C-alpha cells in the first residue's frame, strides 16, 4: 500500500535520512521507531508529499508522491507531530473544512464530520473553539482531521504524545480498530506501544534503517540467551551450586529477599528451557519454591542495542 | 475550483473571527468616511473621483494588514503542513488565499456603497463613474492583495510581511509621480504604476487596456506566489 524506496533527504549538507526502504501491506499497522532526530518526521513528511526527497521514491496505493502527488495525497490522512490546527475555528467547522479540501462531496460532509468526531470521542466539544481545547483534545481533533475523509492510508507522527494514560489507551484502541480497513504508519518513542499496536516495526537510527520485522521476531532474533527467574527458600550456597549444575547454564546470580529466601537469575542457552528442571531440583532438595518464570528480553533491550553505536553489554567507547 | 473556494471561504470567516479583520474594516470605514464627508463639507463636490484616489492611500496602509497573515501565518503555525498534504495543488491554495482576502476586501467596498447612494439622494450626479469606479477599485485592490500574498509567501514572520508589502505598495504608488512627464521612461513608469490605471475608471471610462493591465498584474503575482511556495518546499 505504501512503498518507500531508497529515500534520502539532505538538509543542506546534512543527511537527515539515507536510503530508507520499506513497504507497508494493505491493512497493516507499521510502527516507526527511533530515538530523537533519527529522521522519523522527515520520512513521514516525504511520504505525505509535504517535502520532496533528495533521492528515492515513495508511492501510496501505486501513486508516486512527487509525480502523481494529488492522487497520492487523496488517499492519505496525516497527523503532523506538532498538531497544527486553525485555532480560531470550532471543531466542527474545522473538520468540515478538512473534509471539503480532501474532496468529500458537499452533501456528505456533515456525516463524515460526525463520524470522525464520534470515533475520536470529541462530539461533546463539537462547537468549542479549538484554541480553548486541552492538549489531549487537540490531539484528538488532529486524529479526527486525518480520518475525516476515510483515507486508505494514515500517517500518524507520535499520536499519543501529551495524552493522559486513559487517553493513551483510548487512542491505541482507536488505532487498533483501524487495522484491516486502513493502512497505518505511526511513529513513536514508546516501546510498549509498538508491541501493543503494531504488526511490524521499522527501527531507524541516525537516518538509516537498522531493522524491520514483527516485534516478536525482533526480540527473538536478538535474544541469544534465555533467562529464568526463581525465588526459593533455602540455604544460599548449596542452592547456587545446585542451579549451576543444571544442563546449559551459563551464569547464576542470587539476591537475598528476606532471611533464607533468595531470588536467583539463571542465564542459559536459548535452546534450553530450564524451568522444569529447576523446579524439580528445588523440590527434590526439600527447599521451598516460591516463584518461577522466564524473563523475556524486551523490545526495549533490542531497541537499545540497535540504536546505540556501542552494544549495550559492552563498555561504551569514545570511538565515533 | 471547489477546493480553492473552500479555502477562500475559510479565509473570509477567519477575518471575521479575528480582531485584525474588524480593525481593518473599522479603520477603513472611519478613514474613507472622513474623506467623503470632508470633501462634501469643504468643497461640496458632487462626484467621487477625489474619494477614489484618497481611498487608494488608505488601502496602501490597510491591505497589507489583510494579506500579511495569508501564508506567513500558515507557515509560522505549521498549519501549512496539513493544508499542503491535503490533495490541494499549490495553485488551488494560492487562488483560495487570494480569493479569501479579495472577498473580504469586496465586503469592505460594499460597505462604502452608502457614499454614492448618499450622493444620489443629495443631488443628481452622473452615475456612470460610480459603476466604473467601483469596478476599478475592485481590480485595483486585487493587485495590492496579490502583491501582499506574494510577500506573505516569502516569510514566516507576519510583521516582516506587513512592512515588506507596505514598502512595495508605496513604491508602486510613487512610480506614478516619478512618471509624470512625456519622456519614454516616464510613460513606462506610469504604465507600470498600479494607481495610474485607476484614473480612467474614476472618470467613468472602462478601458479594456486598464482591465487587462490589472488582470495580468494579478495573474503574474499569483504565478510568482505559486513559484515561491514550490521553491519553499525544496528549500
Ligand atoms: N527543516 C529542517 N532543516 C534542517 N534540518 C532539519 C529540518 N528538519 C529536521 N532536520 C534535522 O533532521 C534530523 C531528523 O529530524 P526528524 O525531525 O526527522 O527526527 P525525528 O526522528 O522525527 O525526531 P523526534 O523523535 O525528535 O521527533 C534532525 O537532526 C533534525 O535536526
Ligand atoms: Mg519527529
């Protein structure tokens, strides 16, 4: 639905993005993840036709964003990062204007506006002037304007920034509800958001793509080891020795929780699932098994590794 | 065209929703009203030629205040990002902005219709120059608005847009003074100067050459504005 090929953008001599290539399938939600100044907004501005790329192409539903710009933009809804709105209009007037400019027929404008307001839950503020709205409600108006003409593709630049926790959940539900009918690209800094909402993730760092995959595959790919967390009531030294004796164990550490109770972290090969073995061992020795579970390597760890020049588990060097 | 019309309509509403629209409208009515009644009181003139030419000076000061925000504000607030990622061509956007400001200006002109109406009540003047004069004023204001729109496309600062437009309009106005003479360059300057084409309208003549001058001047400015907008994207 959206295809981005070798996109490069120079601001003067500074390369904001270089050779960015990815595609988004119809109905998919793609997360665009990266640290500040990675080039997320720049990429989105190019895909939406706001600025031309220095090199490379982007197409929306087969229409080239520079060659067939208007046709491509007709299929797009865009929420810019700063949510710039015409403040002196009421929500309803503003959305009606957006609908008309996007080519919604005059007679269906009111219905489109009502639908967009209902799905972003701003109907009760329909006649408020936009400059009087709180940040969260402005954000919703921004999402509503991106939706008002029912575009096939939605591009949302940090849609949950500045919202309160309840609103964040609502907006995420809203975006999840778009899956299937709309193709969505959203940028974010918030990792759990990607895990919760997105089908696939593009991780971009310093203007180049460092990974594209599903959140699960990304964590699996980077995960070389498995970690099991176990909490046991028993003597410290014999416990550590016994756990180290399990097959495939690389490292065991223990931390005292209370008198005679220890929380241990067992690091092993990825191929080994130590949970059953560890449980059997503790019970066989007559110690008290209090808690047992695996520690999945989170997307956060993956992200940290991919977006920092030095790998996280090695000392940071000054080489640049 | 539908898109340009939607943009123009929004622009006109926004003048009425903002203090700047009302200030310009109020100041305009106060100044041109004063010129009208002063002319009647001192000279008892039963025609409007003098009034039309005085009004041009008022427009030099007030129209830049209407045009300064057109594109500069969009850029400064960032709203241009939503506008230009909508399926709107640069030409439609520029045309919409122009028609919005020009539409508001026409409302200002309509409010002054009370003056010629008053004249026809007080005496029996020749009405021809009124009609042609108003047509001339509508076109003339259009040229000023087109200049203001172009300058508003070149900056994101509204104050800069106002001062820049005021300067250019004053310059265009002064050209008609510098051009009073018979040498070829003076004729040329007179031709270029925007207000000089208003005279014949005010006298009651609709010269197609003047209409052509105004329309092509507006067209040229709008074309340059479209180019300025495109150049800004490639910055
Ligand atoms: N108009 C511009 N002129 C010059 N440089 C720019 C411009 N816009 C962005 N940049 C630079 O390009 C780089 C990428 O910026 P971009 O806004 O795309 O990052 P981002 O990933 O969206 O960051 P954030 O997470 O902070 O929003 C930054 O170094 C920024 O300074
Ligand atoms: Mg950004």
